[in-house]
C-alpha cells in the first residue's frame, strides 16, 4: 500500500483526499475526504485577479489540510489548481502561499488535464466498458470528456456556477431575463465544446462535482448529505428540470433550508443546476449517473503512478 494525499483547489472549493493505494489490485481506499468552500475565484471573471480575502480563506484551509496530511503520514502529496488560478494575473501570490504552507508547488493544470483527471476518477468504479460522456461542472469551468476506458476527446469551457452567477449578477430569485442570458452563455460554451468533443455519441452521461451531487441529493429526498446514497445514483431529466426550475425561483433562505445544501453553494446552485439541465437538453439525455468520485480521485491515482500524469 502507498499512502498518498491529493488536493484539488477549484474556483469555489478546496478538497483533500488522503488514501491508501494498492498498486497490485488497483484499489483506492479513502482515509479522509473533505471539502472547504473558500470561493478562491471570487471576482476573478471581472477583475482578472485573486482577491486578498479569497487567498487568505484558501491559505487557512491549506493550513488545516497540512495538519491532516502530517497526521495521516501520507508519503506523497500532489496539489492541483484549476480554473480560477489559471485565469488570475496574480497567481504567483497563490503559488508562493501554498508552497510555504504545504511544501509543494501547486500545479496550475490546463482544462484538458483537468478533464482527464476527472474522467479517470469518475469512471474507475463504474461497471461495463461502454463509451461515456463525463461532465464536471465546477465553479469557474466545466469539463467534457468522452471515452471508454481511456479518454477519446476532452474540452474545458468557461462556464461554472460561480462564474455565471457573478457574470450575470443573478438576483434572488433570478429574473427570466437573467436566466435567459445564462442559458445563452451555456449554449455558446456547448457549441465550443462540440467542436472538440462528440457530446451526443456516448451512451451514458456521468455528472460530477457539487452542483450535480446537490441536485441528486434533492432528487433523492435526503434529510442530510449522504455520499454513499448519492454515489452512482441515477437522476432523470424530469427530476433535473423540476429541481432546476425550483432553485431558480426560490429565495436564498428557501435554498439554504434544503437539507443537503452546503452553505457555500446556496447562492450559486441555481446556475450550476442550469448548466446540467442545458447539457442534458443539448444531448437528449434522459438521465444522468452521479459520481462522488471525480478529479480528486484522478489526482490520487496519479500520485501513486496509476493514472494520468
């Protein structure tokens, strides 16, 4: 067994996975998996810079994770940073801060690398070998990957729940005009994605990340967030449409009262759900398979030399 640690720092959240990897059996055993909403991408779409308070929230989370990694005695750590830090002019401030706290330099990966990590993590535990479309809806970007066992095509586009919410200054609740503008952005991004990825060819749609898992938790009627119940659940298009419409019409307090809703997602979940719904409509998907395993798992495999490098 090799004990590894993986950190995924995105636009909205920073997540840690400490796991034991058995290279002979190909098994990944979670020891600790957690998430902190830090909103690193706060204002990046508008200013092009990481805000000082967003950096401090992220560094505070890094200090907490450093203590856990030491506690578990992980042999190797890989820290991957995605959309917000790709876009920021002052990303060197971010890099220096992470290096000082965790002793490793964050790898600011490309959207295509992000997509490949997501595919590796999401499809590892799924039965069968049919071609799948994996969609990872993040805070700043969404990744599309098609493949069967390995990646055939991938594309990252700049639509995410935080970016869209901030770009269109969504009111509470969102107005029909705002929703139409967000939809137009999503449709334009899907046009870009389809230049590279054959979105309509895969037999199965697999959805990842917090917007998707939150919609799944609502559809399942959970009284609290239950990762095991959500993982590999199958949610219908009709459920996604009804939940998305409800979220977009609801107030902040109404969304906050939903049992599975993380406080850090309350103000951005409407846009995230709309991304999922619009994707399903574009490709004619009748259902989405929800995965709790995603880019974080792909990063962990790469640390142990098992996956994408």
